[in-house]
């Protein structure tokens, strides 16, 4: 998989109600308006930091048993984007 656009990413609220996620350029454009749109945009914008946190957690395997559920979850989530 290709490397993602480096963070940080930010949400820009447009006058027409659309939300845009920017990093080094436009990442995503969310048109329309729904009750969940701001939370979804915030989650997308947090993706680089969330990935970095999961990678740091996965690196702590020496402090957890290798089969610890939290490590399995972290590795599975990381694998989705690598």
C-alpha cells in the first residue's frame, strides 16, 4: 500500500456546510450535512495521529504478552493501512 499523506490533518468548515480535510493538500471533501458529519470529519483528520499511537502501542509488546488482545487489535488496525 502507498504511504499516506503525513499529518497533521485538519478539518476546514466551508460556508456552504461542506467539510474538507486537509494535510499537505486536500485529503477529503465531505459534502452534504448530517448529524454525524463533524464527528466523521474529526475522526478522518485524526487518522495519522491514531495510526502513530497504535504503532507505539504495538511496539510495547515487550510489556504485554504477545497474544494480548490489545496487541492483536492494534496489529489488525495497523495492517489495514499498511
